[in-house]
C-alpha cells in the first residue's frame, strides 16, 4: 500500500493523543504548534473516515481502538490509546479537512527539527529513537492533500525578506497567507504579494483569525520602503490590484527610501489618473492609491503631479464668457456691499465636481459649480474669506458661531439696535 511517510527524531509521547489541550510548544516562538488539540482532531477524523494510518513510538506502534459509550440514549465512539480510554471521541473535528491532518503530523515533525517526508510503498515499520507516521493515500481527500502539499507547506526561497515575514511577488491573483511556512488562509482577488509571517493570531482550526494583521505587515513594509524590490513591484502592479483599494492611513513614510525609488517623479492618485492625464504624460508621474499620495505630499516625500493644488484634486481653468461675467458681478456686488475680498482668487476645476470652493495658504480656490450663479459665487467667496480670516474649519461650532455673529452684527448696525 502507498503511504505518505513522516518521520522525525525523538519518540512521541502517547499522551499527545490522549490529552486534549496539552501542548508543550505554546510558549515557544520557534514552534508551530500551540493548541494541543490538532493530533486529537486528526486521529478522530481518520478513524471516522476509515483511513488506514500507523504511528510508531520508536519501534513500537501506538494502538488506536474505540469503544462505544452511551450518553442520554446516544452512542459515542471513544478513542483508546494503547488500550487506555481517553475523553476524545470520533465526533471531534467535524469540520476537519484532509490536509489539516497532514498539516498536524507535518508540523509536529518540523517542530522536532530533524525530519523527513516522502511517499513510500512499503510495509509500516518504526525506528528506535524516531517517531514514524504512515498515512494511507487511498482516501481521495488525503491523496489530494498529499499531491498539493507544496501549496500547504511553503519552503520556497522568498523574493523579499522583511522583519517578521517573507514575501513572494505574484501577478494579481489569489493571496496565499502562511504562518511559519504553513498555509493559514487564502484571499480570492487580485493581490500582488503572497506572505509568510512569523506570528499572527490563528483560530483553533489553524486558519487566519484577523486579516488586518497580515495587511498591516505588508503596509509597514511599503511605508518603510524596507525592500526597494518590494516597493518597485508594488508601484508596477498596484493599479490592477486589490491593494489599491486598501485604506493606507496616515503612517509615516521613509522619505529617503521613497525619494530614491521615485527618482524625482511626482505622484498622482490612481482614482484621479484620468483627470490629470495630460500632466501624467508630461511628467511620467507614478500612480499610487490616493490616500498614499495625500500622505506623501503632506510629509514632503513627493510632489503631486498638479503641484500643491493636486493634493485636493483640482487644476486651473480658463473661464468661459458666462463664468467670467458671473465672477465679475459677484466681486462687484461684494465691493458695493463694503465686503472687499483681499485674498488672491484662482478659478479651478475640482476632481470632485460638486466642490464650490476651498481656502488654503492665504488663497481662495473657486470651483466651477460656484460660477453657475452670482448668488452662489458671492456666498462661496464670503465663506472662504471667513475661513481665511478666522482659521476656523467647516463643520465646526466655532465657524458656525462666527457666521451667526456676522449676521447679527450686520443687523444691529443696520437697525442701530443694541443687545
């Protein structure tokens, strides 16, 4: 019969199959195991599935048998180890998969340092001083798991090494996530990196528990530009990947590392690439997620393809005759109302077509929507003027109170009323 044979130096303690939750590896950073239940689940699953298996403690084969126990009218098959009853039944591991069993014995061997894994066609036999496991590959699920073991256990040399992880570049596709070389998750989509981490939280089924721990590991490597090769691959493939949709937050970028990679080129948000298409052609700007671009510009890592205004998604325009007349009448009205606008004004088109205006750096940027009517243009200019005068921001109580005070002061002056 054909088996997958797994051997490792050191003889296994039969109690590893009898005690639930007993793990001597839980507090060891170098070991994979931690829950103390994997072997229990695996034995229960193989007995339930009728899979032939043999486990040798040195030259002695450990015997697994079952006996029926009744509880409230139901019968349960309790597993015995070398004739001694345990509390483990064949009901354990109901959602267990064939490769989980392969994983448990494989990881147990890895944790013992000296090990060998291979397919054999031989009679099962043990070796003094070693643990030897034979798993029959006649079972369809186990046969498939054995055939795909290179997917489940990653021993390939990484393309990139970063602190606490190893990275493999890939064309956009399913992300494979490993912990200490053992598959813990797959993310279907268009991802450009596979990753193997030293540590992350896993469920008792040994699958990834929190995706953000993996995401953060990749993000920190990108922020820090710890691997130039990784960042260049990121830049090359980001526009067609799911990573482009991540929120890149406000982490600090490695300015020197990123500037070396960008080599003086400006940056532009992927989402606004079509808006700045001419500027991108002229400058060879690097396309990145917009949240990254905003942070880079703010931190002085790179310039936006459209200059300082680009961080807000806008560019200068030449007004058509109607827009120019609207703007002229608005300024005339404000002047006649004794409300001079003492700040430079630029007419712009915002990437967000609904924005009317913006006040920044002692300037007013007047958007195209504000030029649709004189009244809207007047109110937008007044609002942005007051932002610059007071330093108060939109949607704040301070700015709201200031506008009320302005209105009230005008009424008191007009009607010579004292409150």
